[in-house]
């Protein structure tokens, strides 16, 4: 059984997956780092970043062909009907991401 390692970037140190909301991950750790930084148009950004990872079984993945459907799949209103693992290109949305582990922490300094 092949596994896939996924990454989630966050500004939260003790990240707990929310109930009834999907959690988004990337195959690419650099994309997760960018997401954790959260650089806004006004120049503000998160001062600290945390990168989490999880391994999933490749056979559990349901491919979603269009981005609008994938983008909203983890919302509370769609959560009940979403697959355990949804995929669009390099992004994944997991219904139950309980086994995440912190793999990286860093302080952002863009000044």
C-alpha cells in the first residue's frame, strides 16, 4: 500500500483539527510554508510558522476535477458528504486529520 506525505502550514503552535471542517494539505512543503507565512497585500504576515505533516494511503484519495468544487469541499455545509481524502492537483482536503505531527517551526522576519 503506497503512502503519500502531505504538509499543512499554520500560524498555530498547538494545531487541533476542527470538527466538521476539512483540513487542507499540500504535497509540497514549500507551498505549506507560504501558506503559513500568510503574506497579505498590505505587507502584514504571521510572525511564526508551523508546518505539520500527515501520511495517507494513496488508495483513499478521491480526485476532484474542478477547483471550485474542491475549494468548498471542506466547508461545514459540505463536510458530511465529502470523501475522507479529496485531491485537486497538488492540494488535498482531509476529513479526519487527527494524526498530524509538527515537523517544522520557524520565526518569520521580512523586515
